[in-house]
C-alpha cells in the first residue's frame, strides 16, 4: 500500500533517484512513486505543462495498438518491454478485452514494477511480470519465465512503447530490438512509440525536461524513428502523431498535423510486421 511519501520501500530499492517507470506513473497521476519521482515529473511539467496529457495520450496509443494487434492482426501473445507500473488500461486488459486467452509478459528493469505487478496479477495466469533489461536482449530471450509463458514458434507482438527516447543512439538500441525480432517467427509485429523532432520548440523542451530530470530522453526525426522498425513494412497508417494514428481505421478522418495542439506533436507511433 502506498504511503504519503510513495509506495512501501522494499529493501534494495533506491528511492532517492527517479526512475522512468515511477516518473511516468507520477505524470499519469498514480501513487506508486516517491518524492524524487514527483520532482522528476515536476521538471517535465515545468518545461511542458501538458506533459501529463502526453503521458495519457501515449497510454491511449498503447491501447489502440494492442487492440489492433489482438483484433485485426489476430495476435494473442504480447512481449511488453519497459512496461512501467500498472495503470489503467494495461496491455493485458486491452488485449483480453478482445481475446480473453491472450498472454502477456511485462518486462521492466525497475524492481518496483515486479513487486506491484505480481501483486496485481496474482490471480491472472495469462500474464506475468519479469525483471529484465532491454539493454540485454539475449537475457530476455534466455529467461525461462518468458520462454515458458510465450510460444516462440507462434507470432508475438514485441512492444517498445515509450522507451526508445530513453536510450541515446550511441547505445545502438535498434540492435537490441533487432536481436529480439530475429528470435520471433514470421507474422510477428513490432509496436513502437517515440519522441519526435520536427523542429518545434515544445519537442526540444520535452528533451530538455528528460535530460534534466532523468538524464535521458532524446528526440528524433521521423526518418530516424522509422529506422527503429528495422526495415520491416509499417501497417497503415504508417508512422504518425498519436492523435492521428488509428491502425484499426487507417482511413479515418483525422486533423491535419498542423492543426494538432503542440503537445500532440511530441510523440509518434507505428506498428510493423515481420513477414
């Protein structure tokens, strides 16, 4: 149970430094965060007053993407890397609304995610939470909890939602994703959202907020974000701002990009298929 200063401190958790999962939780209005995380969220809000709305839009995009994958693409296995703390609506809830038998593995490096996730999912045999790091993709693939839960001979949706921005290009994050995608069979999908750079001041402000609060959070051009998909073909409507991105209805009438609010031009989403 959360205390006034945040969730119960489990031995070994460093609560003096903000983490991505807990700052995101604070921006979403959650309670599973500590003072350092709330300070990190306050830094985001200082530079981008609508940062909380950006977080909510990213969560809504996650739901749109998962339900496209479960309903239209027929995917019933999800590997959600950098899943963060449980909130509404989670990947397993979005998927299981469409297919009650869908299986989900949540992966996050923050041990608090493991503690809270396992408590939440104690009675859900179709969903598990594992502590692992995208920086070690082979460790994810060798994790017996994951390989026992998902069938790697059948298509899997790999989700890297809201995570790429926290890794600098010098770290070669696309290669981590490539290692994971190479292990997935044909018919699998790659679902990504990322901070975008089209030259707008608020986008740069978001980057500054991330660097100041977490020490990471880089923006990238749309062309660079497309490279995250490793040359795999994007499903319609391709890569777009979250408010214009409807993979289950790619021909939907959407506002022109220039008519979006500035905070709606901070994140882009896309899904690609491995043929």
